[in-house]
C-alpha cells in the first residue's frame, strides 16, 4: 500500500478532546484506527490516541478519495484526518464516549502507516494471557488501562520530586556499577573487561551511598532509583524494581514519619483518596502477637489472642503438649458448616499448624471439634477468654516443636485472611496505613545457627538495648520501621549506626570478624571515622505504591517493561546467550554441564 507523508501537518487536537463547542471547526487529528465499520456507502473509523477516541465519517459525498482510502485501512493503521467537526444527530450520540456528541467529516485521510493484525485486541479489559501481553508489550501499552497506569506513575514521580524538593531533599544519583550492598539478596554481577576476574555488583539498594552522602554533608537526599536483587522467584517480584530512597542527617523519627505521611497524602490525592494522618503505629511484637504478621492488614478487625488455659487442661496433639496456641474469635462465624470448617482445617494443617479445633456458639448450644466433651467450666473459661458471643466461631490454633512460634504466626496470618475473605470483612475503599516499629535487631537462622540482620547491618540498635548486644542479641530491638498499607509493606527504613564502635560490635554479632568487615565494607567503615552525623532514612516501594494507587494487584501492571515472575523479558528475550568472543573479552568461560 502506498503510504502518505505527514509533511508539515500539525495535530490541532487530540482524539479525546472534541466536544460540541468545536462544531464547525476544521481539525486535524492523528492516531491509530481503533475500529473500522463499513456500512457500504459510509465508512466509520474510530480514531484513537492516548487521550481517547473520536468517530471519523468517511462519506463519498464529501470525498470519494477519502472513502476509497478508508476502504483500505484496518485496525491499528496510523492515520491522519482533516475534516469538519459536526454535532451528531440525536439518535446517534454515543454516551459511552467523551467525544460521543460529535464526529469529524473527513475531507483528507492520510494513511501514515500500516499495521499487521495485532495478536490481541487493544481493549481496556483483556483476557489475553500475560505472556502474550508482555511479548507484545508495545501493543499492550496502547490499551487505555496501561496508559492510565503508566501516566499515573509519571504524575506520582512528579509529586515525589516536588514534595522532597520542598523539604530540602537533594536528588542525587548513585552508581549502578558498584560493590555488593547488603540487603540480604543475591547480587547481579557485571564482569569487568578491563580487569579480568573482577566484577561490579548492581546495587541491591543505594544504602551505603546514601549514608556516605550524609557523611558528605548533603543533609537530605532522595532518589527515585532502580534496585537489583537476584532473589528466588515469587509471583510479584521483579529483579529490578524502583524505590523512592530517602536519607536525612540529624533525623528525628517523628519528623521523617511526618514527611512520609504528607507525601502519601499527596500521592493518594492523585486517585482521589483522602489519607488520614497521622498514621497509627504498632510495635513489631504487637503485630506478630495479634496478626501473626509484621505487615498486618487492618482493614478488618480479626485479632488473635494468646490464651491461658483453664487449670488442669492442656491442648494436646498425638500426646504432645501444645506450647504455642492462639485463639481467634470470628463474629457470626457459627454459620460455617462442618465441611467448610474441615476445608479450613486442611488449609491450616497444610500451612504447618499442628493443632486446630473449633467451637461454635450456636442457638442450639455449643458444638465443637474437641474429641471429648469439655467440662462446662472449661468451655465457659475459653469462651470468656475469647470474649465470644452467641453466633460466633472460635478457632484454636497450635504448633509444637521446632520453629513452633514462626509457624504459628504464619498460619495465624493466613487463616486470618481466609476468614476475612469468607465473611467479606475487608472494608472496601479503605486505606489503612500503619507504621510498624521496634523490629528485632536480629533474626536467628536455626539452620545456619547464626544471626542475620533483620533489616540490614547498618541499622542502629535502640540505645537502651546496647548493653544486651553481645549477651542477649535476641532481645535487642532495632530503630527500624516499616510502612504498611492494606497488608502490603510499602516502605522500610531505620535510624543508622553512626559510630564505628557500635558498627563493629554489630558485625561481630553477625559473625563478621574485623577482617571480613573491612574486606566487604572497608571504605564505608573508614568513612564512619571522619565525623559521621547521626542519620537515618527509608526506602519506599514505588512500584507497589503505584499498583495500590492504580487498583492493580500486580506491580507488573505499573511497570512499562516488566519481567515475568521467572525474571524473563518476554519481548527482548532476555536473558540471552552471548557470542563466545564477548565471553573471551571478559575472560569468562561457560561451565559445561
Ligand atoms: N536500603 C533499605 C532497603 O532497601 C532501606 C533503608 O534502610 O533505607 O530496604
């Protein structure tokens, strides 16, 4: 097909802009053919760009040439149209379309480019598989929904920049090719051609650089920055993701929290959500106790309680005493049938609970899954502890043996969500922000028999816990905090260690000798010796925040070119093999398995 040239023609309007007031004007629109309808003597084209669609009428009575040309175009062809805006006849107004009261009578139709038939229709709601969408991402991005998401993200980034600027934060770039940074994941490595056998690591976060910027006197820093973590596959993880990374000198936690809360307020205003400030705070211990999670979803009320058992009575499983148990009261839960409860029990046991019993407080009396009838005073005691009323269901959950506490938390978190879903308890249009504070400083790895930093090793212990650092590391709390929204962790940070001596002691607990610490972070430890101000900060998950704002459950919906859950770029087909010469230049050889 012979294509037309755009020449020096300028668009007068976008495709979503024309209204009744434009009637009588001659306009020039350009975009993609969304739909073509051939009614024999008339051909209609819906012309689409990022702002919307306009109906174009190709009428041979106005131009035979335009009508002939329109006969040749197909969906996704790129065309330019010049013509007059006219008001549609009353019966033909399309109320679904913002431009639906008008149409353009084409006098000129330029076919600027052809298009192959796309592998899926360009529509807002799609049933196309994600793989196909990602393989043809440039077509997927034409869909209104993706346009809205990516454009919302742009506005969110603008809000971040303006807000941080207002508060005196400097946007400073930090290197992508660097040394390993300590966020606890595997590094992506870049081999050096000039120095065979040496590698750069892509940063898991700019953690050390932002601390160095505080030592360098910048006072307040931020960056919307890509981070790279080679982590195990999980549904909603991306090997490269974006953080709003923030650090400030002489920090007061409350000041930082306030800056972040106001940022959230502005961001969510973009989607007409009013954010309530200040955000509530909860200690890590309380979150784990009541919700079994350090990122509890507080859009619903279900709370686990640890119970003291009535005297002389113990929960047992296969003769073993249950040492960790919690009880959950589900208001009006007695309506669940036995088979529904059996299904939930299967889930709980598959989720590694060792013990599961229920009690229903029905009108007909008390029913329970306890194997032997409970003495009435025991029942009364348990109901009292659970603060249950008639119509309620009470669930008892327990674990024994190795990692009992961890498993109890995991299952209680999972079951809490299951019940919330079953009983539709999640309040819609609720935005529940929460600061979780006072995290433990260390995580004990049972398998490796050693401590790991729960946040990262530059996080400061609470001052009052310093003396327990060596004697009782498990009891030491960190000056770390997470920001949670509707059960998703959207940020995390801490007040940092700024004294060499404490940093050295923390490394010791983590099993790093002075020697090893110097080898890994020597440049940083040295910097700490030159007058480091107290400092602290946070990193917010830009992808996750945008997904929540856009109402999407996957962060891939707010990233222009994401990778699949198995870290593959379907479109570019990355990762890919390389030429043997390239490997040779890098001094690398592939292992033959
Ligand atoms: N660097 C940390 C992270 O990426 C955040 C922080 O401590 O500021 O999780």
